[in-house]
């Protein structure tokens, strides 16, 4: 089944973060998006109304108006993973936010992604290509990272490169885990 096209404007990190705070959900925006992405990438089965339960997350959505946002997040994530134009992006804070905040969100996103893969039943020790196993190893390294900030310009460049790696890595893993021929990803 082809993925539906994404809406004109995707949910922002700030918008999702505010909704999660209102729901008193114990997970941050990047972690949640990473978890959902990993779950879908690994072949996890859910719908826009059941995915939180599949990720074993509890949120008080009754009457708070967040359900449409969470359903939209699911639909956007699924659509981005299936986008023939390779439009997937990890959900991270805007570039105007401090570097340290964005780097920590990237680490949280990787932790969530690996957890989502596990919930989908992906076993990193079996059945993956050498490239996929290396990608998972690299994601694990990022998820366990703590950063020092010495040179703002160099640090900014490094973060940009790592986020691009994440984008391409997720698309390659998605193609392998879904049995699709790998799409050629390019750096923008």
C-alpha cells in the first residue's frame, strides 16, 4: 500500500514538544519521533490510532485535542519513509535553537529509533547485511554519545553531517528491512 502524501506543513519539534508536555507524556519529541520511525522502519504494525500503545507509551489524550496531532505525526512519518523523493528528516529542534540542545535531541532520537526497532522485533544480530549492521552500530555509538563543544563553527558542521547520516541511514535501513531494493540516497 503506498504511503499517503505528507501534509503541506509537517509537525515541528516545538509543536510536538508542547503537545507532549500537555499530555504529561514522559517522552520528548525527538525520542518519540525516533521511536515511531524505528518501529515503522522495522516493520512494526500499527495504525494512526494504535501506535502509542504499540510503543508501550501512555498519554492522557482524552479531551486534550492532541489525538489529531499524534495521528498526523504517524501519517507524516510513514509517508516520509515511503517518499520516493527521499524526503525523510529526523524530527529535531530548529536550527535557531542552541547547538547543545539540538545535539542532545539527536542523541535522544537515536535512542528512540533503536528502541523502536527493538519493539518491531528487529534483531541486530541476525539477518542484516554488513552495511545495515554497521549502520546500527553507528546509531548505537551516537545514542551513547556525550558531546564537548569547542569550536562553534566546526561543531555546527559536524552536527549537520551527523543528521544527514541519520537521514540516509534510516532510508537505507527502511529499504532493507522492508525488502525493497535500496533507493539511491543523495546528500543535499
